[in-house]
């Protein structure tokens, strides 16, 4: 089979392939001989995405490069955040141009909040010894919107099937270790208004739960915007209402993904550094 990237689809009525693995019961996928089978129709994925959002997921904040050497062969893993297949393919092409004289430039990537796109390539290595092990590391680390290219410069000694699997896996692990990984949470921005009599209770509850305070305004009353996980919102609002005897006015302003890195709240464009 030519060493290219293919995409194929199977009917729901077709017999399941023994090599297909199901990830968390959402989307069965496989990566073998550079073929990926998507068994869940895109229309169903679109509906599923509208119904529910992931409460939290891990992704790359700032990618980096890691390198290992096995029997004089260099394995250079470059990790990057990608949010579309176009970005992933551009990244792969960039690495191929950068390491144009390398023996192999193998890759793997997972894209989408439901991992709608999962791809890998052995780029000429024996089937199943590079792309699949690389993909297994990304999935094992529960990463989303992440791509990795492992560049190999052959050192003159054959590593064998097992040796290649271990080397490519280890290279990806090293690349991830050199990168910054964040956990995105699906959250709500709440605007809370209160008189000064209720301020102490609100500050206590917000501090106790370690919720980020985005803004505070003190006039004849106090208005603050806080950020909390969507999963905790209903309980927090109930506790806050009870704790302030109904004096607090609470309004949800926005739902969004956010992360906290080194004590700093990241939202919007800040989740994707230049």
C-alpha cells in the first residue's frame, strides 16, 4: 500500500473490523496502514456536540521539541497545538521542509472536542511501528487538539519492530514532557450584585472554592464577575442564594472554555499563545 494518508468510511450495517478500537464509547477509530475509519456520521457528531460540551479536557498550550537517541538514530519529536485538520497538515508540511533530509517524518494527531479527526502515518517505517504508537501516546495522555511529528535520522543500526515502537513512543513522551499542557474547563461567567451587607458572605464562598474573580466594581453596591465550572454552577448559585438570604442578584453572562496556568486565568485568545 502506498505510504499516504487515506480516509475511508464504513456503513453502520457493515461488519465491525477486528482492528477497530472504540474510544470511550463515542467514536470507534482505527489507524492501521495509514487508514482511518470513521464510523460515526458527521451529522451525528454535529448533533452530539450541540447537546453536550466536554466539561474538561487536556491540550497543548505551548508545544516544544524533545529528542532521544537509540542506537545512533536520532528521534526528534515536535509537538504543536492544532485546532483543524488544515492546521495539522500545514504543521506536518512545515516539519517535512525543515527536516527535508531526514529518513522519516512520521506523524499523529487528534483534533476536535470529540476527537472527530484521528490520523497517523508511518512515513515508510514498517507498518504499525511509528504512527500508531505515537497516536497511542496522545490518546493515552487523553490529549485533544494535538499533533506531533517525529523525525528520524537513521543511525545505521536496525532497531527491529519492537525497538521502533518503543523509540517512537518514547520520543513523543519526551516531546510532551518539554511542552506546556493545560486542562481546559467549560465554565460560566457569573455576574453577582449585592449590597455591602452581603459582600462578606460572597467573598468567603468565592475564596473557599478558589473561584477566579475577573472583575469587581464598588459603588453604592458591589458587582463582581466570577468564573466557575459549569458543572458546579447550579449548586453554587443555590448555596449563594441561601447564604445571602436572597440578597444577591446572579446573572450568567457567558459560557466558555478557560484554563488556569501558574495562577493566571486564560480565556479566549489567551488560550492560544503566539
